[in-house]
C-alpha cells in the first residue's frame, strides 16, 4: 500500500489546527473574556495585561488614586472564582510611581521587612505613618490587610505606589517545623 504525501500532510495540518484552534478558542472565550469582564466591571480599575497559565492567573492592573487594592483583589477573587478556580491569583499594579516614592519606600523597607519577618503586622502602619509624618513632605500612607497580603499604598500628589506584601500564616499545632 502506497501512501500519498499530500493527503497525509493535509490531514495532519487540519487536525493540528482543529486541536490547537479549539484550545485557544476555549482559553479566550471561556477563560480570558469572563475574567476580563470581571476586572473591567470594578470601578477605578483598568486591565493592562492578563496571562492565564495552568497554575497562575496573572493580572497587571492600573488603579485610580482612590481605589482600595484590597477591595479590588477580593472582588476579583470572588467574582472570578469560577474562572480562576484553584489557580494562584497574582496581581501587579502598573504604577505611576515617582523616583521620590521609590526612594522613600526603599528607606522604609527595612522596618517593614522586619515586621513581616517577625509577623508583627501591626507595626507596619505605625512605622510607615511615623516615617511619613517625620518627613513632612505631604506623603500619605494607607495600609490594609487580609489573610493573604498586607496592602500598602503610598501617595505623593499625582504619583502613587501600590505594594502587596505576602503574609505567611502562623503554623498551628505542636509539631516541629519540617
């Protein structure tokens, strides 16, 4: 039996296009579009970029100046639960930060890192507020927290910086850490 080359190649090309085309259509229609609708329905939020992979849902957002990052994260998690499923939701903020905010944050990071490492989260707002008040340059700091992150927002006029610091929950029980 002699195989013809053209029908074999044609059937491979058609099969591959149906298989991969179906996957990409599913990814777009069933995954990306609903999550994009969830994100764009939140007031003060603009979707910059989205990447859905097997284990992660990565979103890059731009926030209005008066929008709470904690509220945005929780709304995406609740309203997008059917799309996100058990994927890890990673949100980054495309900021309009300034060099001055970056410098201020880098100088405050030591105290924040120490509070995060020792799990003394109540020290973060205190130390950031004290540092902002002592600098006397009109910088405002707001902090929020949930069970996954500590959210820090720095504002300096039109510039703002949003930071999500991951919390590691305390281990319960009497077993040693392994």
